[in-house]
C-alpha cells in the first residue's frame, strides 16, 4: 500500500505532466493554430490556455499544502485558513469552450482534462472546509 505522501507525489506528477503538455501546446501548436485566426479567436485561445494553466497551478498548490500537512510543516487548521485557500475561481469551472469547434481539438482536450482534475480536487477541498467549518455556506 502506498503512503499518503507517495499518492500526493503521484498526483503532483500527474498535474505536472498535464502542465507540460499544455506548455508544449502553447509553445509549438498554438502559434500554428493562431495563424489563421482573427484577433478575437486568438484572444479566446490565449485565455483558454491560461485557464488550463491556472487550474493546474491551483491543483499543484493544493497538493503541496496537503504534503506539508503530512510532513508536519503545517497544521490542518492552518491549511484551511483563507491565506491557504488556493482552490479559487469560478472561472476555473467554466466548460463552455470544451465543445466550441472553433477551439483547436488539442486545447479542448486539455481544457476538459484539467477541468475534471480541478473539479475532483475542488470537491476534496470543499469537503474538508465543510467538515472544519460546518456553519459556513457551501462554496
């Protein structure tokens, strides 16, 4: 059986792989895709690539907080403070571009994969916050 730290490390690695795939898309494929796009679509493509990056950055930060708790560097209570609330942004839940045929297929895949990953971590974070702060409204 894997230790919790090993599991967290594997999830961080999963997020890094997806972030690397996003970087490769932005560096190599996006410029080609943008060659035929009007300025509005170029802006949309750039915004959606940033959405993927923000999601993954928040996911990695959340897992790093969990690892810090397990390694005794941070208490659970400290991790639930507002200053450590890294899973933020309703915009990260937006999925409208995943079905937009004007968005290149690879970016749509990255958007969907990162949203599913983000939502699963957001559920864990929300559950932890609800257990610790039972009288607060749901996020």
